[in-house]
């Protein structure tokens, strides 16, 4: 099985990777990581919910769905200056990528215009910009690209086969269509999934095969955080070593992607996070909240990076300001 970046991985090949003895898989993933990335750097990204709750989708894991009683109150879209205050704070804390999420099925024209203004303002700070706003068509993606958006996040969540068990208001192909529109517009793709949705190992292999085909520049891997009031509230916790195995398989099949530890990182603890970094993870969401769920605080993350001898990665198109932030955390 090849680690060539142009290799088209099949589901069967990925299932074979999952079947490797755990230590052998870790060794192989670490070798692939060292061949393509500095092993002592981790990208720091901060995520802000710029419009929370009231989403018409029924994603079974999401506390922002209007059809679930989770205690999350719907809010209006944040003003640009309010977002800028959060972006400046994230930048001062060492983040190099600023991600903005809105609970929409798809942005309306007036909302897209406001988001374009906000993206341009955040980009002017010198941060990499990312947004997740629901489904996009090619015209909407072009508007965001012209505003300076670097990355668009739209996760596949799980395999095409298991997807109908999780979401019924949006089809799998609609997700793929959005990703195609983003790629066509020249925006980098941020696309990953969620582990712990009741899927089988074959579903995980199928998801990773699809991701490897898409070759996203960023791959956020989430461990489900069960939220009371959602259909998946009683889901079993993901086995930590199984989660590390997913990270390793993602690294082997997508050697040039940033593999990001996302939701559920707080529950992993320091030792499991360290194993994830060894397996090839090289990006984390950084800050005390991910949309509406908890995340390790900045001080805890800085201490973990210090213990592991890791440093914040410089952003694309590094600037003296970013270099000074990285030096302060090193």
C-alpha cells in the first residue's frame, strides 16, 4: 500500500490499514508524518460561533438544531466589530487561523454579504480565515473567495452508507456539491468527520476513502461529545485508542493535509492527545469553546505543547507579528 500523495486509496486498502497491529500502524503513520511535516509544530486555530442556534437541519449530534431541546438559544449574526474583537484576542493568544461558524442550512444573500465584509476585516488582521456557513453554490463560494476567505469547512461527518442514520434534512451528495463549489472557487477545503456516531469500522474506512479522494488541505477529526436533548445523547464514548487509530489512518492516506484534533479533545486528556500528535495530528482548535461545546483553555494547551516540545506553526505567508506570537508560546 502506497503513501504516495497521488495514490487513490480504496476502502479495502483502508480497512487493511485499520487491521494493522496498533503499534505498527503508529510507527508507519509517524514515518509518513516526518516525511511531509516538521514534527515539532502544531497549527493553532480558533473557532467562533458568529450565529448560534436555530438551524433547520436535524444533524443528530448537533445542539444547534432548532428541532432539538438542548437549551441553546438562537442568536442573530454577530456584527463585524464584535467578531474582530474576538479575532484580535485569538491572534494575541497565538492563533494563526480564525474560523467562523454560522448555524444555517445555507446563507441568505444579505447574510452572505455581511459575512464577506467580516471575512475581509479578519483577513486584514493578518489571520488565515475559515468559515462554515452551511451549503454553498458556486456563486456564493465566489463571493467568499473574493472577500479573502482562505478555507471553507464542510464536514462529511460519516460514510455515505451511515449518513442517513444521522441526518435526513440534507443529502450526502449535497455536501459533496458544496465541496466541489468551494474547490471550483479556489478556496482551500477543510473537511473531516465525527467518530462515535454509531458507525462501524467499515464506515470509518469509507469516510476516510472519500476524504482521501477529495484531498482537503485541512481534516478536522471530531470525537462525538454527546449533548443532552440530541438523538445521539446516549451514544457510547469512543475508545481513545480507536480514535488515535483513526488519526493514524488519516495521516497515512492524506500525508499533506493538516490533521486537526477538534471536538472531543477536552475528553481525550493529555496522554491521548500526545499519542494523536505522534500519529500525525498537527493542528488543534485553540480556545475555551467550539461553537457551543467546551474545549481546553489556552493556558492548558500552552502547557501541553511545552511538555511535548511542540511549537505553534507559522501561518502561510508568515509575518513578524505571527513570528513574535509563536516565540511567546514557544
